[in-house]
C-alpha cells in the first residue's frame, strides 16, 4: 500500500481502514480501466481482421454478484447439517462436542 512503518505507526485503526478502503477502490478502478483498454483493443483488432462485431462490454466483463451475508440461523442450520453428515448428534453440538 506504500506506507512506511513510521507512517503505519502514526495511523489510528479508523484511518488505516479508510486508507485501505481507498487503496482497494483505486486498485479496482485501475483494473476496470485495464479491462476497458483490452476491450477497445480487441474491438479494433477483431473488426480490422475479421470484420465481425464484438459482444457488448457488459456481456464480456459482467460483474459478479455480491454474496449475501449469512444469518446466524442459516449458519446454525449448516452446522447442524455438517454435524449430521459426519455422524455427530445435535445434542453433542449444543454442548460443544460436535
């Protein structure tokens, strides 16, 4: 991230997380710009060589959906299912033995 140890020591946790968030967003923007340059170059090459149309940018670089946060109840159900799958008993799980 480009921080020296002294700069890191001077940051509070909130400042560090804000800095890290900005760094991540900057990296994502750079990656998106690289994809756009690649797509533009591919369009030019494909059109010049084969005379075919390119698929739309959004189809080529579709964003992945964010995974939904798992609720406590859903996590508990997964744990119960794993406990049963590996031969444990639910009462054992409730006592922390599964």
